[in-house]
C-alpha cells in the first residue's frame, strides 16, 4: 500500500522525518524544513533589515545548507540582508585545502562574496605546524579557540553586523552534555543561547539550533547540494566524538532526546551566590576574555615559547 504524505495528502511519502516521525513527500519536506528555520529566525528576531551577515562557510554539509537556505529565505521573505561567505583556513593539508575548493564553488553557485582568513596570517601558525608540536591529544583545543576568534576577526575585516554558523541541534545537545560532564557551569547558559555577542558588537547566531543533523543531510542530498563530506584528519580522538556517539545511541531509542537535552540546557539555573567569571578584554589583543589574557593568547604564548602545553588547562601562569 502506498503511503501518502501526511501534510498534503496527495503525493507519495518518501521521507520519514527523524525529528517528528512524519512521513512526507519531497516537496513538503522542503517546505517544513525551510519554514521551521524561517520561524526560528523570526521568533528570535535574529536579523533586521539592512544587516550585513557573514555565513561561516567550511564547505561541509551544515554550512553549505545554511548558505543555500539563508539566500533562499532572504529572497523569499525579503529579510533585506547583505550576505557574505566567511571561511577559515586552519592550514590542514589534505583536508581544509580540499574543503575550501568546495566553498569556492559555493561562492559561484550562490553568487555571494567570499573572504578567506587563515591561521597563518592571524597567528603565525598553521594547524599542521601546531600538531607537530602538540600531537593529537590537545590539538582540537587549539583549533576550536583559534577558529572562534578567527571568525570574529574575519567579520571585522568584512565589516559585518552578524555571523551565522551551521551549528545544528545535535551539536548543541553535544555541547550541553560536554559542559555538564566537565562541570563547566559558566558555559552552560551560554551554549544554548541562539544568539550571542562576539568581539565588539558583532552578533553570532545559530539558525539551525532546532534542526536535526539527519534532516540537514537529507535536505542536502535531495537538493543535490555541493558539499565536502570528509571528517577532519586530526579529530579521531576528540572528546566531542565520544559524546556524539552517546547522543546518537540515545536518538536511536528516543528521537526527541536531542531536543530534550537542549530544552534541559535552556532550563538550567545557576544558584544565587555562585561566583562566575566576569567578562572583560584581553590586555594583549583586546579580544573578549574573563582573564587578563584570552585563551588564544595563552595558547600562542606557549607555542612561541616552545612550551605548547603551557596554555592547556586552568593553571596557565
């Protein structure tokens, strides 16, 4: 027996949505996927007319779908945004150089301006050089810290008001669990916020906050979008990977587990009297920091002094 789409009740259902379990046709899947993202944007008032928005573009499925959908929704609903692609070249031979070729093709396909900023020009170190110094145990710490700051620096170069990233519901659920497992209460409230403020007054938001990774993959597949699908060669031992496996196991038992974890993170309240870090600026580079030196400057000092592990952990002096 042919199952009909539960939304239009006309076309044959070919997709079972991982998020809701609904069986829908391809066109209705496109519609609900795009509309849910539009509702996330409008309900949270992420943008205003005339905003210059940089789309963090890595060439992967999330950022490629984000660029495609942002351009589509901007035209469909007349957001009035000026869109750019912003890519970070970490300097990972055989990985990032290939993915940047995908970003360059996306630039042509979506007709959006592209700016590429590299670790080498910002910090004087590529990830290949860093891994030679630190090995594969703490390399993701360096890359994550440097990438966050590099996006803000790239946004300043582009003179944009806003950065959007492709962090999806799975990513945010992983971050909530990681912060709980590490006992990092300072980051718990911030990690579930859909919009935060980075360097200066540049806002950073996650339009895919409630969008499941599996649905992003399905959308990219059915739309035949051009994206890069290879995992980073330096990430097999990343702590996040173990949390990701745990969440995938939970999702297979209870599909709503991802959204449930996000809602739990949103509901966390910190008891009165608990001392939290006070946000300030780094005395060396001027980037936001809760210490005299920001994490990037700590890590850089360790690298430049030939003591790469000096900036790892909480006991940097």
